C-alpha cells in the first residue's frame, strides 16, 4: 500500500485520539506560561494571511504623526485582533497578495521586496514570472538580505528568469549565509570552479583545432584559385563562406578565453580536517530538555519536536504504519537526542494548524524544531501549477479539498516561527512538493561535523525538508511495522553516536530507502531541499546525541 490519495471506498475511523492534542496544549502551557490558542478558534482563524497592519500614531514633542501601514504574514485571528486588513487565503489570486506588499516593496523594504519576488515566482493563478521574481530578489539582495540572496541563487541554479549559472548560484548561496571560506561550501565551490575551468579550456582547445583545420582548408582553396584561370564564382563563394565561419569560431574561442580569465583562481583543496565534534574531552551529560544545550561553548538552544501520525482516516482508506512510525520517532528523538516531543495521533485539519500556530508562542530564536509528519498526502493541478497537501483524518477523498492542509500554509507557519533551525521530515505521497526549491548544489558536508562548521552555520536560519519521495507515491508499510522511509530514518538516528547534520543524515538514509523499496519492486527516491518560502538562509540542523555537550 502506498500513502496515496487515489484511494478506495471510504472507511470509518477506528479511533480518534484527543490525547495528542491535549498533550500539545499542556506542553505549550508549560513553555509559555499559559499562552495557548483559544479553544473557540476555527480553521480559518489559524490560516496564515497577508495582513496589512494599521499605522501607529506617534507623538514627538508637540507633533503627532502616523507611521506607514506595515505588511506582515500572520494568522487571520492575530490580524483581526491587531486591527489589520487581510487577504483571505487564496492560492489562485496574484493581485490580492501583491496588493498588501507592493507599496512597501517599492519603498525599498528588503523583506517586502523578497515577498513580492516569491509571489511572482509562485505565479498565483497565473504562470510564474521568474524574470520579475529575479528582479525583486536582486533589489533585496543588493541590500544584503539573506533570504533574497538564497532565493536568487535557486533561480540561477535552475536557469529560471536568468541565464543558468551554477557558479553564480554558489556565490549567492555563500553570500546568503556569510559563508566565504566556509568548510561545507569551500570544497564544492572549488570543484565547481575546476569543472567550469576545464569545460572552458576544452572549448578553447576544440575551437583552436577547428580553426587550424579550417585555415588550412581556406589556404588550399585560395592557392588553387590563384593558380587557376577563370575560377568559378562558386569557388569564390565557398571561400567567402569558410572565412565567415572562421571568423565566428574565433569569436567563440575568444569569448571562452574571456570567461576563463574572469574565473577566480582555484583555491587549493583542504588536506587537513579540524578536530571533529565528539572528540574526547568535550562530552558531558546533556541537561534535560527543554533546557538550552551547550556544546564546547556553543549555544545550541532548546530542541522541540512536533510528531503527527495520521492513520485512521474517516472517509478515505486508512493506513497501516503512521502511528507506529510517529511513536517510534518520538521515542528516538526524546531518549537518544533530548528533544521535548509532542505527539498527535489522527489529527484533523484544525488540530494540525493549531499545533503549528501554537508553536509560534513557545519557540525562541535560538531554538530548534523538528516536525515529523506521517500520513496521506496528495496533489492538485491548477493550470500549469501543481500544489501538494497533507491530509488530516477528516479529509474527503479527492478532489474535494475542503479540509486538506495546503503546503503553502505549512511553509507560511514555518516562516513566522522564531526558531532559527527548523527541519521538516515528511513521509507522505508527493511530500517533495512541500518545496519547489532545487536540491542543494552543496551537499559535500564532512562525515563528522566540526566545531568550526557549527560556528558558521548555527547563527543562520535553516528551513529544511527531508521527504520520503518527490512528486510521487511512497510506500506505507514494508519494513517490520514501519514504513520503508521511517525505518531507514529512525535506524540511522539510532545508529548514530556523533553530532550529525541534516545533509549527513539524508546521505545515510537515501540509499537505504531506495534499496528497501526496490526489494518490493517499488521505485522511491527521498529528497533533501530547502523550504525557500519559509526564509531559509543556508543554515543547518544538528542532531546532538544525549551525552554529547554540556
């Protein structure tokens, strides 16, 4: 069975779990001193909207004035309480989203310029306009805004709205995270320089050979024309054509030489590795979560996990393993890595959105959040645009999407969270649609994470996705009570005893998932991406085993 949305006849839920939501509320009451969402909130109150806040009235001396209205993305309930105007969630309306942000963007605000770029890139209700997206990202990038630098880099990596240029993409990624000379990027940057240098040199050499051969051919023809009487106009035209081709080859060769000369010098490869985290002398017992954690003087913040297992669907076919997957994930994260874990079994749409919304009040900037989702997923195509969804247990069968939770709402909630590092692990069909970002150019992460690497990455925002598959169905069962993906993910975590980055985790589980799926005759390829619309800035997520750090 796959975690698909093209399902058989409706099946009643065998059980509904309210305990998970109660546990979430209790945890957040403890973390926030009682500041949790009101029970009377409706689904629409919890959705993220583009909100235009009213101006502030300020008084300086004897003079009163109003500040400009400020755009933000927040829940409809919060926008209403703050007296704002909002555009209700409409994934098919470009104009309404732009109306909130465009004036502030035109005034030079980098965040608003980036949001406008994201709106054009998504192409709400129309085809994406990547050229305009790049223009707005560039305006914010010129101000050094990290989120815009990263977004522009993804366009260069894919050749969308700009000429494809992987080296330029790498430069933008490095600038986004302040990673010039960074351990994780330096080797990949050097390799890309070497590749482009080799390609350009090969092109120059090939053009030189073609020019030599063509010059010889032209010289021979001209010699024959000089020695022959009454040479035909046809021969003279052939010489003229060959000379034009020769001139074009020289232009191409000289252009390649210019691009080659413009490349930076190739830095020498590193041959020394700094001491790795986990070495003798820096290990100590970890304090109980959710206390902030330390590692060799580095502040890691607190670790939280929200784990959702949707299995017993009311109107569509139930699944076999999500609750087992969720409970095993909760145990591993809590016992092996010191997370404060909240588990919700069989969540409806309001419970899912409320859980995401309530995290906003509990998390601080230095914190870490892992969201694990196991359940049905689906997609809908509107024109040329394809959207993905997580399905709550009250979901109707496709194509009735009334209660479905759109990917845009998940990423919108993640964008407003204060936590600096967020990792989403999604085990559902079409989970890769949660991000339209290309897979990272840079995954040459060290097998052991060094302290120097962590010092550079910890201050940067991370919004990362590890999905069980891309734009395709994935297996539900097939691995001793767990899904194929969950088994690989959790076995990898359990076998690890050192600080591990998210890219390293993905590298270890990817081949295991593919091999296990292949044994059942199924093709399943996990993906690792950045959640671009959620404000990624080339940060990373670190799994620190209990007993490491102090």
